[in-house]
């Protein structure tokens, strides 16, 4: 298939599943994850410390 589903986590807790084209860049996937409605709700008023991408499987956003 030509799309991939990436799990989006905030501080290790799953918050969303996003589908992307297989050839999406790491940067574009991270930007889309940070712009996702549910994710935004969970990072609101917090500082994003790190965005960890694990292949095309997982993006974990570390906030505090």
C-alpha cells in the first residue's frame, strides 16, 4: 500500500493515529503530528522538549 499509519504519542501516551503517504519526510510527519487537533489540546500551554520519531511507526512528543 502507498500509505502508512503512524501512532502519535504525547509523553508516551497514545493520542492519535495518522495516515501518511509512504514517502512523507520525517519533518513533514512531525509537523503534521504537532498540528493535529487532539495533540494540540494535550500540548497546549506546555513546552515541547523533544520530538522522537521511530521509523514510520511512532512519533512521541515530549512536553513539560
